[in-house]
């Protein structure tokens, strides 16, 4: 899939490749280093190790808030050492979903920590994904509805009592106003709407649907719009054509179907993959984002491995 994307992107979009071809080559080399070299890391990384790494990374948000917070640059959103609040929101999505697949003592700590830190990113995507994860988790056990209720209560409490934050975020104020029945500044939640951003790119998608416009054309600041599409699927088709997108959709569709078939035994795999696919609909940095590539590979390896184990167990039972 990656080979096709970069091949088509380079052939059909030479006009959009930076004058310094080295930049483009670096992107390709980085991608294949992550895919080829990272696969060994993927195979050696267990659930416990992964959730520990995610938790340590997420907890750096408190260092940012109380040690090196910069009100002029950070603007009331918190990202820890990930430098981007949306990236931290993604880490919290993965950690929260993964918590449904680990031991109870790790699960409780993870769910509390990733929920609180995820809320601190003020990421609309995180909130939506968090709700979906909790709703889907009810299929595992009806008791999980208590987690959803506790999380909603925590969020309402957070909107009400947030004086400890170094700086108020416009989205926080807008949500607090809605909770209090006020109408001031509620339009802040609608600013930078993803659906509006996607719509800007639709005409360009239809202009060259087969081979796309080439690498970098949908990066933002390029031919179509100053702002990127904030959608990995739109970017993939816009730069690599419809065939590359169909392969991507087929791969993730197959993984989703396989993970759903094993949902009862390994709910965290479907929840993580579901969260990843939703996040890709709001972020266009798929092909050069180490986080997304790593989790895609880790989930692919885990889903296929668990499927084989399930089949073998059934065969042994039948015998």
C-alpha cells in the first residue's frame, strides 16, 4: 500500500514535490524504516508494555501544565511531550481502548488516567471516540455502563470545577456555558469544523480521481488550500488516487471485520482499531506519522495472531 502511494504520488505529482528532492526521499526512507524495522518492535511489544509506555507519555501533560506551560503558544490546550494536543488525544484513545484488554488493576488506572488526560486535550475527536468506545464496551458486559456514567459525571465535574488549569481554553468555556444554559461563545465548538475542511477538497478529488494530484498536493499550503484536509482518506486519494484508497479501505475493513468476530475474547483490539480509523478521518498525517503507522502494524499483528490462536483452539476442542 505504501509502495503504491509513493510510486503514484511521485509520478503524477512531480510539480508538487519540493525543489529539494532530498526532502521527499527522507519521507519515503522514514516510512520504510518504520514499516520494516518497526515490525520487529511490534512483535516484541506486549499489551502490558504498551499501556505502560502510553501511560508514561500521557502523564507528561502534568509537567507541561505546571512546569513549562507557555500561555502564548499553548493557548489553553495541553499536549505534554507530544507537542500537539491532538497527538496526545490519540495516545489517550489508544490507551483507553487498550485498557479493556489488560488485567483489572491496570484497567482501572488506565481508564481513569487516559480519560482525565484526554479531556485535558480538549479534542473533540477524543470525546466522540471515548463515547463510542464506552458504548461498544457494553457488548462485553452490561456492567461497563457504569464506566460510561462515571466518565460523563467526571466530565461534567471537570466543566464545573476547572480553576486549577493554568489557562482557560475557549472550548472549555463554550462547553461550560452550554452546561450552564448560557449562549456566550458556544460557537467556539463549531470553529475549524472538520466537515467544512473536507468539503474544500471535494472538487479537487473529483478533478483527478484515478491517479490523484501527486505527493504533497493535499498537504496544506499547497495547490488546493492553505489548510490540510484533516482526513487521511481524502489525502490518500487526493495524492495517490482511488486505487490506493481502495487498498487502504480493504485492509482496514478486513481488520475491523476480523477484530469484530473476536470482540468477546479480545475487545481491546476492535476498540483500538475503531478509534484509529475514526482518528484517521480527522487527521491527514498518516503516511509520515510514526504513531499511526506503529499502531496500525501492532493491531494488524495482534489481530491476525489472535485469530490464528482462536482457530487452533477450536480445532483442538473439536478433536
